[in-house]
C-alpha cells in the first residue's frame, strides 16, 4: 500500500533492481515484525486492540464515504443513486 500510494514500482514479480523502494518497504516491515517478536507485547492483546481501534475509526470513515458518494458535486456522474445508497447504509 505504501509503494502504491507513492507510485513506486511494485510487485514480487519485479526484480529488486527495478523496485528498490518496494523491496525496502517489505524488508522494513519484516524487520519490524521480527522485532515485535522480541518485545514484551502480547500479540493476542495487540490483535484485540487493533480490532477495537479499527471498529471505532471505521464508522466515521464509512459515514463520510456514504455522504461523499451521494454528492453530485464531488462524484459527478459517478454518484450513487438512491437504491445503492440505501443498500450502503
């Protein structure tokens, strides 16, 4: 996701010389995972709290997305019609 957001070449199918940033991001994420293994953090508690935080953060994001997708000024011709908005809620 980081590589795509920064428009770097991505994919394991690419050679490391062609996607240096992607492979560096992958290596850093792997090292962070290994480092967490040696920390006193309980992985089950970490998963639990990440799910709680996700549940809290997701609601306002979904509400904002539903409002944005129904707004013709923002979405133009791609706005949701009433039937799809009803299903979305």
